[in-house]
C-alpha cells in the first residue's frame, strides 16, 4: 500500500555527517521506494541548501525551513531562559516550519506524520493524523550526565533546563500516537516515566555502503585502533580524551606498533590537547567526507568505544559491525544492540582492561575471527536499513488501522 507520509526533521538529512542524518537519510531512501514522502527539514545556514538536490532524488517533495542561524545569540538565550520550553525546543523552533506544516495539513491528506525527535513536536498543530514520534535519544538524561560534571555553583541553570526537558519530553510522548525509541533500554525508561505511552522500537542501522560482502583480513601486526565521532557531543569527547590521555601511554609501552586513530567532525574545534602522543593520529573530517569515514572503517584493525554517556544506540558501533571491524567497548556503548560479551564484542572499562582485550584480539586470531563473524552476521540480520524500514511500515499500518477504527 502506498501511503502519504509527512516527515519532520530538525536538520537536513544530507550530507551524512551525523548519526541523526545517517538514520533519517537511510529511512527516507527505503521508505520512498513505496511511499510518497513529504519532508520538512530545518536548516541554519544558506549554504546548507546546496544539499537539497541530493534529497530531491529520494523524497517526493522537500520543504526546507529556516531556524536560528546562531543558536547561542543573546536574544535567543534570553528567550530560552524566559520560555516555559527548554532551550533545545526554543533554538530549534521555526515559524516558517510551523506555518508550512499547518498549510500542508490543510491542503494534503496525510496518512502518517513522522517526527524525528521530540523537539520538533511544537511545530505540529492539532490534527487527527496519527503521529509517530521517533526518539533518537532521551535528551534529559544526556543533560543530566553533563550537569553532574559541572562545578556545583553553575549547576542550577542546568537543573532548571533538565526539569523543563523532562517535563516537555514526557508531555510530547503523551501527545504522540506512538513513541518509537531506538532500543529496549530507552523503551524501558520511557515506560517507567510515562506508563500509558504506546511504544515500538525502531532501531538504528548500519548504512548500506558500510556492509562488506565478505569478511576482510585485517593487519594484526601493526594494528590501527579506531574511534570515530562527531565531537560536538560530550558523549564523543569523553572517549577521545580517555584514549589520548589514559590508553595511548599504555599502548606505547606494551604494544609500540599499535596506533590509535581518533577521527570525526569538529575534532580540531572541540578537542584541545596540550600534548599529542606519538602513537595517536587525529583526523578532522568535514561534513561531506563520508567516503573518508568508510575508508577508515575498512583499514582499521579494531574499533574502540569507551563510551559512558547514556541514551540511544550508536551508529558507529553498527557501522563497525557491518564493516567486519571487531569492537572493544564499554557495556554502555553497546547497550540495546543485543551484543554479548565474548561473542559479538569484548567488554572493557579501564585502561588496563582495554590493553588486555586488545592483546587478546591481536594474539588470538580465533577470538578475533569469532567476534568479527558473529557481529557481522548480527548486523546483516537485524540492522540493515531495508529491514528497519519494513518494520517501520508495519507500524505505520497499525497506526492507520487504529485511526480508521
């Protein structure tokens, strides 16, 4: 059945520069094969519009809508302070988008409204069209972790923001017809906070371009240990600091031929190291350099993920699985993905544990191959975007049937 979908995103889903963009673009690519997708996307800068032609190849029609160019301007910060909404909603609000959505709902008969992230929900007027709210992460929990690391005197403003975030996140969960978190863990959290909310898991996936047809042989003698992230986010800054300051000195002493590669967007802007260890390479990746990311996954020996931040599922982990790149990670990094320690990845928390697990992978080829094979197979079975889009369409169908009954 061909259905008419209105999807709303707080960013243009191209280029594939962040986890959210990768998720949305791949969903759109598969959903658009059988459905008529109208896309409302917010943008900050005029030069973002150069990516529109790429999106028009995928969706039926796209409506780019302007939001604040500089989210940290004093006028907007003051507005955020005085608004009942959290600042995340205020800085992503667009009068143009609200007007466009209101007019579209009057002119067109949509079967489903698909909202990516709760903070686009204020843009949607009252409507009888079923709303699926996709929660890529539970935002207030991310802010909670960040606030705990701040000096005590400046925590109060953040606690106020967290209170507002939690209130409105919960409020919009209830407003949606169905909430779609990306993992069982996030679903459990949502249900504990708002038991009456209907949920269905729509996981993240690995990009089609990341899947290898057969498992490659990797260099275990002069290994490259990779971490990739968008360093605008605290959850990615912390692992990079851990790798540089805690793990790199140990590796230099015990596995001198090993090199750590830390790569990603905004690296030079957000990470300032007084001294760079000689066994660490820093690679700043521009927003349109997705091919460079793919090459890094293909040439690395191991993927390291010392992630401790909560929420969501990690597209970087899924990409490594699809690329046949074995993973050493914290339990938090792989939470919600169904990975078993010793079968799909090796667990580590401390620098010494990472060192020991790296030695195990490099010295025991049977362990390396087992982890590599099991994770790759799981990615193919559960985390291809084609299968995820099929699952999403079944959920759309349930929502439509419920709406018509």
